[in-house]
């Protein structure tokens, strides 16, 4: 084995007691642990730092406690062993020492991941691999130590799954490029990226920096742990399970090669995970870049570019991270892409479906959660008019839900009287034969379920939430 001598020597020098987790529910402070949010200040590659005792740093009690806290915060579904996050602590109390020693000895074997299919809007499915909670803990511990090491190698134009970086920053940078005159965009789509990463290529890239063979071996085991589908474990020869705590870091390590290539060519670009937009000044340059970068990705990185989804266009047409751009007086504006709006309305429809049996209190709560998260993400876009029109449409759907819940004529009459409609008019309205959607926009409900009344019931206005974000 390539690292046998170094590995055996390290085993003798770094025997460690301790367990994965202290025998208590309240874990110790993570002071001094290698936080995933910390970034190295030095730009130099200190090889000895990445060679000596790196696995011991991963298995350090403080680092493992921090990893445990993060796994518990993220919760998530069970893996193939059916163990939940709530059961993890008691399992570690009984088996922590043994698991830690098996990792040091190189005998630990990760469990296969559980395959889950997430439907896409186009009818296809996204394949998600869910590791066991124990493997999520170990992967998180690895990521916390390796992230600061690789962070100083990553390019400034990479924004996905990195501490202190987010999609909003990527969109703001794209806007800057367009305002500088780079008004053609090459939108590169990598086909099934997380399921098509070449293991040998990825391991070689990691090995350039990480010289501890035990860690390389452990990462290789996770890559080859297999996928369980319908009770049958299938070996994985390529790909990193989308859903594992280590996968985002591995994705960035692989695609950092592409970032460096783009930087060496002097190109303006933004990358968020496997979403890549390159900005140039002419259609001719865009076509040239498309051909050469596609060749680089397929020949050098051993990945496949989806030519059907990749495109060359003006920046206001393609969708990048749910956003698009438009010309406005004095510069370039950011807007929510129309396909993103359609997807959002579909989620709102699901909650406000008139045949949905949930109570109105619970319905309002689910709407508030969805709207708050959506506006927090898309709040950087110019969408005052969009938010107001969505509010009108959503209030109408809520009125429709109330009318459907009232079903019987007498119930409708009594509720309308309670809302201030005089008796004779209430009987007239209650006996209407108009459809639910039509009634929801008629004076019958618009004069009773006023905007202020719905607000008092707990309705979260998209426009108000948007104004608070600004």
C-alpha cells in the first residue's frame, strides 16, 4: 500500500484514548476546534501541517463535539441503519471508543448511503444519497478540518458551500460584470455532476495537498461505500453522494481546477457549486469560450457538459440561482426569474388548495414560513410590483379556502352575518351558485375578508416582508 510505512509510524506515535462524545447530553465548548467557518489567513501551503497528525485533529474531542452539534442542528432523515439523530448520542456512549480506534487503525468501513429520489419540475428526479447519522458525523468532522486548508486555494469567484460566501454575493458580482460591459453570458451546465465525479481524478487532487494517507484512504472509502436501492447495495465507481456532509467540499476541490483555468484565461465568471456563468463582451467570444471550456471540462475533469441545457445568451434571459437581470434607468437591475416565480406559486397553491384539509391557523403558519424564507433569499431583487401582485392573488386564494370550508348555506349565512353583512344580503350571498374562485374575488368576500382582517388572522404579506428586508 502506498502509505503503509507512514501510516504504521503514525499509528504508533498517535495512539489516543477518549471517545467520540462526552458521556453527557450537554457537550463541551468547541473552543479551539477547527470550525467549518474559519478561514486560514496564510496563503502558503505548509506541507508539514497537512501531513503530521491530521487524522488526530479530525478525531480530536472538541472537533467531534462540534461536528455532533452540527449534525443535530441539521437533523435530517435516517440512513440505511434506520438510526435517527436522537439515537446518536446513546450509540456514541457505547461505541465511541471502538469507532474512533477503528478509524485510526484504518479498519472502519462506512455504511452505504440510502437512495432518495427528489422530483424535479421537469418530471425528472434528483438522486439524493443519505448517509447514516454516524457517517454524517464523521464526514462533518473531516470537513471541519479540511475546509480551512483548501479554502486558501479556492478562487474568489467561487461562492457555493463556502464559509462567508453565498448566492446573493454571486448575483451581485454578476451584476457588476454586466455593468462593466460584459453583456454576453455563457451558461455551463454539468450533467449529473454529483453522480459523475471521477474518483481517481478527485483523489489525485486531494493528495496534492493532504499527505496523510489515512485520510485519503478514509475519503476513498466514503466514495466507494455504495448506494442501497430497494434493499440491494450497488457499488459506486464514480460520483459523490449529494446529501453527504463532505460532498460540498469535494465538489469544490474538483471544480477548483476549472476556476483556475478560467482565471488563467482572464475570464469573468461566477460559480456556485456546479452552476457556472462566464461573462464576455461579444457573441463571438462567447461561442469560442463555450467550445474551449466544454473541451476542458470533458477532457481534463472527466465530466460531461449537458449541451441541451448549456447556452449562450444575453444575461436577462438565462436563470442563474433563481435570478435574472434587466436594463433599468442608470444601470442594471436584478429580478426574480419568471420560472422561479412559477415554482413559488406552485408551492403557495399547494398550501392554499381548497381541498387541503389543514386548519386555517396551520395554513397561515406554513405560508409565513414559506414566504419568509423566499423573501429572505430573493430580497436582493427588485420585486415590489411582483410582491404586490402575488399578495393580491394569494389573498384571493385564502378567501376561496374560507368559502370552501363553510360548505353549507346556513354556515355561510351565519359567518357572513358575523362579519358584518346584513341578514337579507347574507342569505342572498350564501345561496349563490358561483364557483369558489369567482366568489373569492367578488364583493361578498372582498368587503368582509379585508386585507386588515386577513392580517389580523396571521396572513404574512409578501410585500410587507419585502419592505422589511429593505
